[in-house]
C-alpha cells in the first residue's frame, strides 16, 4: 500500500442518486480498542475534522484498487452472537493485546452485506469482491507486529452464515448465545437497533411486521431471537469442523480459554483475563453478573426455541 494511504480504512458505504460512494477514515497510529467500531469512527473523525474540514470520499472502483495494493491479514476468526451475550466482553478482551486487530460491529461490513436492499441489480459475486476488499483494508498491517485478526459481526449477520461460510470455508466461526429472558431484559433497558421494529428490514428476519410488534417491542425482539436460535440450531446440526459454540451460562471467565482453544491457539495472556473482570462497555466498571430477569420478559415460544438449540449444544459441545 502506498505510504500516503497507510492507516486509511473505509468506514461507510452509501448509495445516493443511484451511485455508491465510500467514506474513508484515517486511523493514524490509533490502536482499535473501543467496545464498538462506531466509537472508533467518532474518535478518529474528530481528529480528522480538527485537521481539515474536508471529508475523504471515493467510488467503489477506488476501494477495490486500493485493496489490491494492501498487505492485509486473513481473518483469524469471525464472532457471531445473539446480542447481549458476552460478545463485546470477548472482543474487548481480545483487543487488550496490541498485536491483535479487533473489529467490533463495523457498520461498513453491514453496508456491504446488505447492499442489495438498495441496489437489487448487484450480484453475490460483486458483493463478495467488495466484502473481501473491506477485509483486506481493515486487516492491513500497520505496525508489522499483527498476529491475529478478529471480526465481530452484528447479531443479524447470523442470517448471512451460508454466504459467509462459502466465502470463508476454513476460518473459525465462533457463535455466542444466551437465554432469551436475559437478552430481552437488557434490550428493554437499552435497545439495540434489531430490537426496534422496522429499523432493519423485516425480510432479513423472515418476518412480517404487525401492529403488535409496534405495541410491544419486547414481543418483537423475542420473535427476532427465535430466528437467531433456529439459525444456531441449524448451524450446530451441520457439525462443520470450524464452527464453535459457547453459551453465556457457561461463565464469562471461562470464555477466553475456550475461544483460543477453539481456534487452535494457546491462551496465556494475564492482561486479557484482567479485562474479563470489568464491564464490556465500561472498562473501569467491575463486571457483575446481572440479576435474574423479571418474569415479564418471559416468552414461552422464545424459551422453547432456545432450549431446542441448547439441548443439542449440551450434547455435542
């Protein structure tokens, strides 16, 4: 990659007036360690705005041309999850190591995976080209010491598994789950966008919106979770050799060792274990197990879907 483009990555891909554009972010020497990539964007954009009032934008052709010149890592593992299940704590633990590239829910990956919502004429092969360009640029060697590259996707990307697995047949996929009552209680307190009806196109969840969804967001979220659990059950049944599963009920402190064992690496990083003792989104706040959720968050159909998945998981690990 040419020296003048080193540390630059795409952070947003948009569609306006029938044309796609790519917005670029200068990371500088910043080590990505924020709980969510949105926070990294805000931090680095503020520095860019202090330097210049102009933004950096290109077309998709430039994206692929730059990616062709990048020396980037292959992803070490993808992390999938049902949300509010320990995935952020895991990615935060991984980001402690300065030699790890950890990309946590970068919006730009979602922009590409869902491009056909805005431009139905795009083929899967074209989307693959753009996705792989992102992978290379996000995983570019910046310090020369990088040894692992972890990507945590958004929860709804569980439904993109067939396509992503076809693209990355040898890459470990790590799936995190949790019982629905606790997930629903967390979203009731502070909602993720997939727990708000209509924020994400319902077709992605194989749902049709009804008045009840808008009257009761918890009911809507429970139906979204059913789709997640059904997908996890199907993926677990594949017995694919590079798919690994971990449930929140097994304990957060045991998760890092299980994760590294799953991807074939030794886990011996005391600083990482130190991070696991603190809140996933607030690194200075000690981690505390959440109280048992209020019974009002219990939806029998969601619990049943979770148990059908978890029973198989308990048997096969």
